C-alpha cells in the first residue's frame, strides 16, 4: 500500500490539488475550503486537526506556483 499524504507533504498536496482543480486560481479560495479539499484527497491520510495556517499557506503558495507555471 502506498504511503498516505501528511500535512508535511506540501509539494505533493499542492500538485494533487492542481491536478484536481487545474483551472482554479488558488489565491481565490478560503483556508476553510482548502483544508476541506486537502482532507478529501484520496491519498490524504493524516489527522485533519494537525493542520495550521502556516501549513495551509505554504500549500496554497506551492499550488499557486504550479497554477502559474501551467497557465
């Protein structure tokens, strides 16, 4: 069984979000939605309560980089 994503897999989470929502500009989403979408990823397997604003912001910025690189 492959390893599940955790809150510390910033790049992998950002890439998964980009693949799931390729046309969505990550700067236009709320952290509450971001948190929900991360915890709903098929490969995510960490405790939803272990997130924090810094982790969400880092994931959002990496997702933004992916979005901009592919736009």
